[in-house]
C-alpha cells in the first residue's frame, strides 16, 4: 500500500478548505478530529483551535441541544439528514442542510462525518416564491403519472385549506376537494393530458377543507421522457373567486351605466322632438297674441290662450314623466301597500279620471273583495290605461275585474283595432309608441312603461291581450292573492 506523503496531506487539506461547506470528523465521544476552514466563518474557530473540542463547545449550548437527537442517532449507526437555521459569526441568518454519516468499522461506530451545506439562497428563493404565490393566490403542483403522487406548493395547501406538514395529497385525496359537479371534468382533463401530452387550462370549483366553495383556474403542462411518454404533469392553480366577483360587479356596473346612457340618449331624443313641439306651440300662440292683440276678438284671444295653456300642460306632464322615469330607473320605487276595496276603488278611479265619459265598471268579484296594493300606484296604473283607451282607442271603453286561479285580473278594454302584432313585444319598453293614433297624437311612450314598472314594484304584472273570440283587446293588470 502506497504511503501518504506530506504533499498529499496538504492537497487534501487545501481541497477541504476550498469546498463551500462545513466538513468535519468527530470521534465517538463527539470530539473534533478534523475540520475545514469554513468553521472560521461560521463559528469563529479555525481547524487547529477546534481539534479536541467537544461538539457542544463549537455549536453552542442552544444549537447543540437541538442537534443532540441527531448526534445520538448517528453514533447509533444511523445516517442523519436535517435542516437547521443558524446565525453565523457576523450575525447573518443562514439556512443549512446537515448530513451526519456514521464511521463504522467492523460493526463498531468509531465516529461520524459531518457535511453542512449552506442552502440560504435556495430557501430565500423558495420564500420569495411562496410570498409571490400568496400575493397572486397562485399555487403550483406536479403529478407523477406513474405513481399518482402529487406535489403541492405551500400556497396550494393554503388555498385548499390543508396543512402542508400533515397532509399528503394524491389523486385519491384530491377528489374530495373538487366540487361534485366539476370533479369528473377535472380528472378527465388530467387523464387526457396524460394520454395525449396536450396542455390544458380549465376553470372549476373546489370545496375547501372548511367547506367553502372557491372558484379556481388551473393549467396543466405534460412533461415527456425521451421516448415521448408523459411521465409527469406540472401546473398551477389560482384562486380567482375574488377576481371573478369583482368582474361580475364591474359587469353589473357597466350594464347599469349602459342603461343610464341609453336612458339619457332616449331622453335627449325625446327632448329634441316631443318637448320642442309644445314649446314651439306656446311661443307661436304667444307671438300671435302679442302681435295681433288689438285685431283679435275675445273669442280668438281665449282660443289662443287655451291652446297655449294646453301646450304648457302637455309640457309639464312630460317633465313629470321624465322625473318619474328617473326615479323608476334608479330603483327608488317604494310601494306602501294597503288593503283596498276593489269595486269602490275602481269606481273612484273611473269617476276621477277626468275623461269625456265615465267607462262602465263591471266588477264580478263581490262587493267585499279586497286587494293589497299601493293606492297611489294603483290609481296611476288604472288611470293611465283608461287615458290611453280614450285617447288612442275607440268607444266603447270598458273596465272589468274578475278572480281566477288565486289572482285578481283587471282589464281595460276599448273598441279600437288594438296594438299591431309587430309592436306587442316592445309595448312596455321606454318611449315605445304603438299604433298610428298614438304616433299621430304625439304620445311620449312613457305611460305603459311606467305602469308596467309600478305593477312589478307591487308584485303584480301588466300584460296585453289581443282581440280574440269576439272579445276586444285589453290591457290586463294581474294581482296575485297574498
């Protein structure tokens, strides 16, 4: 056997001192035999000073107490591998991975070798990744297609609500955390990626350990071996519950803004046409009165004043409609229901409508029948329907009420042709004008829209019934019994 010379020893010492790790040998009494120069940087001991020292004198009492179970284990002949966070001589926090390997000769443990590697960059990189994943609510995962074993990042454990120190995920343990309606689709995507090697992106829901339903989006990227077989799938899973809720809120707000813009556009269009007409009429009549006052007789003067007043009344009504419409579209209708006697309320509305003649009122629900409705809203709805019947329909105008299948139906009829079939679908839209008579009369299209919204606010419905079986067309207010 060749002898080991001085140069060999020097070379070996140089090699140990140049390695970026703590390397040492401790005898069975845990006293140092040899150590490299890295111990100077970590603990302030050079190799010559350490020789013969007990390991507790180098590590310090606190670290020694934590490492004692591993020291005991290696001296019992069992290799030890563990992580430890230490503070070096300069006060820096450093993360290490320590390996204790027993020196066994003829079954006897003579001592043990120590290799301590600085893994601080790796730990800090992992911590940075964990923090980034936590901010993004994004976890990473990997599936071994051969064993079915799954590796999860810490954030993925947090998203699902599991403990990374205690829970070991696998395809079998994953299933309970998939929403029952989505689990088949998720597992089918993983299986498909395994068979075809195609990446995928899928949205689904999970049920956390606490029972909370969360919305997630997951990406899977198969990894192939040299033969083309898929050996594992790596991917990410992001909790998008809050992001989706925000998106839905923004969509709702955008929808409301679009509706508001449509309303503004409708109002502007109406102002440009309908309101301009009565204003022009008022101005024209006043101009004629002002310029021809002396030449006009009393009858003509009164006629022009009456026409101007009618135009201002119409203009005032339009302004009231605009204000009412704004309240409706803002959702500020607050019904105050009360018990109303049906027969007497209908009769009162008909009598107070101010129409050229009083419609016949046929109520077959009994004198004591009542409904629960906001009185003002009810009078506005019925009054509007009666006004439309007189203005745009034809005689005879009728008002009937009846009870059928737990609901009260109130119908306003007239002898006119009714609404053209092509316009029925938009009958209750804002500014909808139906039929040539309403268009010619300059109706605003507010009334039916307002009546419909007031009915909805009171839990009722307003519909149109075309003429059939000898019956005239009708607008029907249906009120369900409470």
